[in-house]
């Protein structure tokens, strides 16, 4: 699987799982992402594809991916639904709640003009879906655009989302069932205009890789660190190494996942003129002895 290019499933079809996440449930890895397998909407003020839904793929080796269908489908019947094709559904992330036995999906929910800025939530009894839409809302009455969710080692989960019109990153604690925020939140990285957050924890430190706010155009990734999720995050530097590292290898951070004790960064390589053909990369993350991060470019993803 060549990094930076569109990838294919075991049936030879384009993998349509943009802005997504990879997470292991049982003995399978699940890849959830935006299905953008349609044409760009003509004459739109922003490059977009009508909402199709959230794809689900499964794999045992992180290379051979089987398409399991749409875990969350668009609602074509109701023009007012946040899942209607005319709306925006981006960056789906899924957690499993051991207490409720439910799989919980969060995503960026918006209108076509990107002025609605809400978070959406859906749940399922099965990781493959179907997920049932619960609501979309402004978490803690704050606008929410690019986002991710993160389950801490104690089982408490958090929503990280760009807020204040992308001026800050908000960290909001979720309720015990992971389907809402519980009212506790902090705004971090003030006036830094970061989006596309991706997180992991290693050796007493939380790390977050994020993107600047330049729409579909690539920019320099930066990472931040903090010993406490809701503490004062400190921006450090661009962790990427290799040609075009200053523009994130023409990509943007999507998610960080763990496999066999190692951490990997997922990138989307957006093609704004034809979003369905946007490619992917998976790159290894190295935590150095001084706790700095390095993410070297690799031409190919070989799995585990």
C-alpha cells in the first residue's frame, strides 16, 4: 500500500474511509471513515461531497481490508436531518463503552456552509453497525468543528474539538455512557488555530498531533504535550521528518492508533477537486529518549 495514494480493499475497490480512525475490537481492526465515493457537488462554495455515510472496514493485518458496509447511513428522506446528503458529516471516531456494551460514534456535524459547527453522536450494539443517530449539538454551548475522541487509561473518555471558530482546542469530558459531555471542559492552545487533533499516551505524557487551519491545503503539523489531558498543553514542534515534512507530506493528521505496542499516525491526502480519490498514509511514531516525537516518511505501509 503506497503511502499518499488511494488504497484498495480486498475486492479491488477504493477504500472510502476518509478522516477516520482505526481501532481494535476483539481480534479485528476496524477502520471507520467518511464515504466520499461520489462526485464533488458542483457550484458549491466549498469543496464537498454529498453525505453518503460512515464506512466500516475490517482487517487482521492492517493491510487487507474487507468492506463491511455503511456503519452509519445518510438519511435521504428528511432534508432537516443532520444525516441528509446536503449536510456535512466528517471525522467519525468510535469508542467502546464497557459499562453499557455500546459502540459510540462521534463526528463533526455541519451544514454545507460550515456555519453550524456541531458534534454528532450515534450508538450501536455491533461494531459494524448499524449505528443509530442520537443527536447533534454544541458541546458545552461551544462550536465544534474538527474533532476526535480519546479514552483514557481509567476508562474516562474525552472529546477534543476545535472551538471558538478554530481559535482554541477544547477538551471536554464525556458522560459515563460516552454519549454526551458532562459539563467539565477546558480551552487549550489559545489563539493557535489548530485542527485535526490526534492523540496518544506514552510513558507519563499525552501527545497531540494537529494541523493548522488552511482548509484542504496542507500545512505544517505540530505536536503538543501535556502530563494531564485537561492541563496546559504546550506546543513543541513539527515531528515529521523527510521530504515535504513542512507540509505534512501533502497530508493532514486523522488519527493515532496502537498496534502490537507501537503507535502509528494516519494521514489523509486530500484532493479537493475530487475528494473521493483522496489518499492515505500510515506512518510510525517514534518517542525519543528525551520524550520528543519523530514521524519519518515511509513510501509504503506494510502492516504488522
